[in-house]
């Protein structure tokens, strides 16, 4: 194994170990949902070669009476990462352009790789959008 690879692996392992110690708890909530999707979500703090990141894993289940299709309108799920004062650190959204049958689930992932030490909570919202 190359020396650089070994050192990188050790750095990532130590970062993972210490990431949970130095970070405060990040809370998340679904603030609005106009769709038939029901969300469960959790976050994790992960060490990478370029630093620490916060990853929000979202599972969405279609609890409606009809499937969601790629035809407009489509659901858009947005995750906003906020600091303690309510300022937005990062926001990203995903338009769901795939077929989701009734009672089927999909998984989504949102990542914050900057201002990780400042994040205290995240908000999820889902709405119907026209392309």
C-alpha cells in the first residue's frame, strides 16, 4: 500500500472519530409538504479527504392513491442548512423525475461540505413544480 494512501486512510478515520466529538447535534424538520410523499430523515457527520461534511439521508414514500410520474408537475424536495441565527448556509433541491408507485420509496441525499461547524439544523420542504 502506498504511504500517501495509508496516511489518507488514517486521517479519514481520525476525522470520523473526532467529528462526533466536536460537532453539536443537528436537528432537522419537514417545514412544508404539498405532495403525497411522506418523509423520514436523519443526518450523519462524515470525514472525507477534503474535510468534514454533514449528510442528510431522506427516505420518501408515496402514500398517495396514484403513482408519481415524470410528467409535470413533479415533486421538488429542497434541503436548507441553517446556522443558529437562522441564516442559510447552503440550499439544494432535487426534482423527482422518476416513476414512484403507490407505497414505493425512494432515497435522497443532501450534503453540506462548507461551514460544517456552523450548521445547527436543516429544513426539508416538498412542493409540486412545473419544469
